[in-house]
C-alpha cells in the first residue's frame, strides 16, 4: 500500500469514528460527559468562565480566518515572484484548512445535539476546537513541506493549543467533552483525506522552500 493510500485509509477510519460518535451522542449525553458536566457545575459563572471566554476569543474561529488570509496573500505574492510551486503549496494547504473548518458548519445541523446549557447553535462538533485543530493541522502540513526540522515542535504546539481550546469550551459549560473529541476526529479525518487527494501527505521528497524561483 502506498503512503498516500495509507493516509487515505487512516483518514477514512477517523471520519467513520467521528460519524459514529455523532450518532451515539445525538440523543443526549451520559457517562463521561455527565461526569465532566458535574465537575464543572456552575463554575462557568465565575472566574473560570471569564478565563475561558478570554481563551475562546483567541483560540477560536479567528485563527483559521487569519491563517487563511495569510496563506492566500502569501500565495499571491509568491506567484507574482514566479515561485509557482510554493504558491501552489500554500493554496492547497488553504483548501485543507477550509475543509477542516467546514466540518463544524456542515455537521452541527446534521447531529443537532443540545448544549450543556442554553447557547446558540448545536453542540457537536465544537466549532472552536475545530477551528484551532484545523489551523494546527494546516500548519503541521505546511511545516512538513517547508520546515521539516520544526515539525515536532509544530505538532506539539498544535496539540497544546487544541487541548486548551477544548478545556476552555468545557469549562465555559457550552460543550460536552465528546463534542471536543468529535471535533479532533473530524479535523484529522477529513484533513488527511483532503491531503491525500491533493498529494500533500505524506510530504514529498521534493520539498519546496520560499526563496529563489521554483520553476
């Protein structure tokens, strides 16, 4: 099996796990979700909630929006400079980012899960966690091509940022734990499938760099 095929299979398994989780939690919550909700209680009304709101202002939809703008602006600049291969890479990564972010928009109304407390929109998957995980996933892919030496650090940064976003949404009382898990499954699953389709993963031996003309 080729590397791209393995990426596609892994992505398919994660997407299936995401859909299965969504089906299971659609009717309500229980087990670990209920335990975490009881632990949080009404603490979201105090300092914990205010801290979580501040974290959500940074670790949320603003990240993929800004990253998308940077990727497309960078692609336009590089294309004008004649660095077409690098520009094409940035565009493909922007597509991956868009697909990852769309998982929340598309699937929230599909599963239509209620929030732990009254709050706009459905609950599964968490849009904030999708946003942070999607931005992190896109940056990891970009790093694999442009700066492989920094790949481990970027993976670690993406994991920490995603975990913080998930903790903030749970602490704020607007998401169940499984909403955040589903968000990560969706981002990685659909992200891997998109990368396989665009030839981004596994990263090619002919990695590109921003610099002199590519062609």
